[in-house]
């Protein structure tokens, strides 16, 4: 019963904090698209290179997140959190699309590294904006529910990614597939090029999401409030 009470209180806290629910949904959307690249990148790359090379590539691109985290930890991110978040979404979307658009290992490594390097800037900016919008004594109850909701995007991506790749996109981009003579002329055809096209669409989805969020007055006001509080603290 205590659990249910805390859950209800956490939900009310989130609803009462202006803009927080929108940011939580935004995190879930980011996790949704990130889930696609995590699930589908390995089978796509394995279709044209060895397992050893694939393992090395995955390690290198994942280092992008570590590099960015170290930079953020050094205090590089101090203001303009909404602008940083939007820019991060755009960069992650473009690089995700680049990751799926080619079979060039050089392009894939650069795109993958930049994709993972951009993520900490988005998540950190969102984290700061949410924490500044919720009273300190309510943080614990709120963040338990926030973490749960934000991870729903991962769950949905893991359920959908394989199904969409195997039954919709890959069959459409093999020789003779419905997209072979259109999209296939640009990104190529083959047993996993449908995965590449799916990642391109996911990347475009991230860019569109960023452009929509950039126009949100509610989120912009959260950033303005954060900067005003910072000026008072000084």
C-alpha cells in the first residue's frame, strides 16, 4: 500500500510541475529511437563484415558516450539547456540516419561515435530542467516514476524493431522488393538494407521531434526560470 501511495504522489508531483511530463515523454522518445539502433545495428553490420570487426566497431562508437560524459563532468554544460537539448537531438538524428544510409565502415564508425557522443548532452539537459522544476523533498518519489516512464520507449523499441526489420523493411529492400527501385537506388539493396532504411527514418523522427520541441513555450520557460535562478544564486 505504501508503494501505491508513493506512486500516486509521484504522479501528482510530475503533473503539477510545469513542463516535466513533456520532458519525460521526450526522454521516452529518445530511448525509443536509441533502442532501434542498439537492437538493429549488429545484424546490419554483420551482413557485410566479420563478427570481430563488428565487435571492435561497437566498442569504438560506444566510446562517444564516455567522451561526452567526461566533458560534461568537467563543467562544459552550464546554460542554454533547451538549445543544447535540441541541438543534441538534431545531431543524433542526422548521425543515426548516416549510420543506416551506407555500408561504408568509415561513415558508420564516425556516425555511430557522434550519435552516442550527442546523447549525454540531451539527457543531462533534460535531467537539469526536470530537477530544477521539482522541490528537493519530492525528488525521490518523482524520479522513481520518471525512470519507469522514460524507459517505456526502450521496451516498445525492443518489441517493434525486429518485427519491422524482418517483416516490413528488409523484404522491401531485397532485389525485387517494393522499394528496391526507389529507395534501393540510393542506399542499396540486400538482406539488411531495410534495417538501414529503418534507421534513416528513425533519425528523421529524432530531427522532427527536436524541431517540434524547439517551438515549445513551456520548455523554453523552464529554461528561462533555470537561468533566472542561476543569476540569483550568483
